[in-house]
């Protein structure tokens, strides 16, 4: 087998890894670089140098396997050749086809040949066999094992070991034990600011609850709706603190998608302390109205006037328009829980006006170094290949194992 990493050997994001034999070419992920998130360039700007995969190419890639629904792993899908089959978990499929198209940038993969793959299911692509393994990162995140019958390669995707789903990442070490090559993410070799007081999702939940119980103010919260673990932490904390959690129709639709795959995840209708504020962004509202999703839970409606009447009873998912209206109406004491990666707080000036009120409560989506070391000891690879990292040259020392350090676009025989 051969490997070529088109992007991701020296950066966090933009993952795209080709594994090939003389007969077969597959890609693991096809993401956009993280920097693209703050820019408004056309997708074509971020194409990597892989050939035979884009719309205008004659397709020579036999299949693409997507690890999870973060754009730095799948962002280029809308510009690939639609003849190439794409494999992903059911939840990833549902989010890419039902939720992502609601966002303002008109993301559209409806023309693609998408196939769902379950954890522990094996797919044969010519002379390669690819097996998926669920991991702890976000719902539906998969690692993949690839073999040509002689050698085995394991690709972790993004993963961690500190939510309620951590057993999945440890199971990967046992189910795909002793591979010849382990292509492993190393986000937190450099993002050391994530090594903070909240080491687990449970500690995040407890901290939010404590803040809400000790506060007599209205609380705003900024978190990613697609981060199911975090959403559940806010739901639980609002119940524990006897507050009503106000979300948007988009988050309610996401809960329906999650519930469809994981029935233990509640929908808004199952939770008496959740309300929906319908004054969401116009472009999301228009799209959701078109497909009948917008007012699906209209019985949960709350108005801004109702919130203003008793502000301290609420925790609101931050919506700039609503937050600013309430502040203008005289709600001057407030708490603001910022529950996303610290890097956005520094790089995006949208947070500046709330800064004095912000409490950061967050835990990373990525494994810390200590857990990566434990994982490597347990899965016992012969060689590690670093990706999704700014510290590829530190892997050898950190993991004390044979390490193959690649450059982007550098093919290597395995
Ligand atoms: Zn990710």
C-alpha cells in the first residue's frame, strides 16, 4: 500500500489522506482548512492537489470515507465528482443532508452517492477492506481500519477519551489492535490551552450547574448545537438549576435528527423545561419553513417579552439579536457561559462586548497527550503517522515509538 497526505501533516484541519494499491485509490476525509471558517472564499480556493476526485476530473478515486461532521474533515464534498461513492455513519449522513443545508452557505451534497456504514462493518473496495469503528469525538464519529490483506492501517480521525462515550475510543485500541501503521491526530500536542480545569464533559456539566445555581441573573450560553454532549450538559444543568433553556428551531431540528439515531437523546417535546425562540436568522428560517421544519415544535414557543418578564428564570442559547435586545431593555446583570474552543474567543471580535461577563466552561473534543500515550500503549502500532497536528516532530519523543513523519503531498510506500 501507499499513503499520500494531501493536507494535514502540519496543521490542525484540512484532512485528506489517500491510501492506494496498484488497483485501488481511496481517500480518508476531504476537509477544508480551519482558516476557511473565518473566510468567505469559494470552496474551489481550498482544493488540495489530489487528482481524479473533483467535479471536472475523470474520477479515479474509488471511494471516500468520512470520519465525522466537522468541515475540516468533509468540507470539500460539494465539489467532488458525484460518481465517487462516499461512506459515512448514519448520523453523519443525516447531519450532512438534513442539517448542514440549513446553514447560510448553501451547503449541498444531495447529488452525491452516499452510503452509510455502521461501526464494525467492513466494506470491500476492490483489493482493500475498510472497517469502521465508532469513537468518542462528536456523534457519529468513526475511525477506519484499512487492509490489503498483508498490512493494516488504522486512521483515528479526531477522537478523545473524556465524555460518556470514551469507551468507544478505548474499544478501538482492542478491536484494531497491533496495526502496522496508526495515522493519529495530535491536536492537543500544541493546543495546550485546552488542558484546563475541565477535563471531562461531566466536569463541564457540574460547573455550568454550579454557576446557574449561584447566580440570580439571566444566563446566555454560547455552544455548538452539533456538539451533542455539550447540548445534553446544558439541558441537564438547566433542569438541575430549575431554569428554562431557550434554544432555536435549528437546535430543535438537530435534536430530532439525534433522537432518530439515538433514541435515548430526548426531543424538545420530551423536555418540559425547554422553549424555542423563533426569532432566528432569516436565512435559516426561510430554509426551514420551506421543508416544514420551522414550526414543527411551535407548541414550545416563547417570546422575548415573556423572557424579559422573568429573565433570571432562563438560560438562553446565545442569539446576538435576542441577547442585545434584552440588554437594551435593561437586563444589565447577566452571566455569559462561553462553551467552545478558546481560540475563537481570541480570534473573533464578536465576543468583545460580552467579555466582562464571560465564564469559559469547556472541555476539548480532542484527546490530551496523557490519554494519547495510554492509547498508543494499548493499541500497540508498529509505526505512527502524525496528522491533524502542528507538532508532527514531537510524536517520536512523546510516544517513544517508530514514527513516520510525512509532508503534505509526499507519497510514501508502506
Ligand atoms: Zn473534529
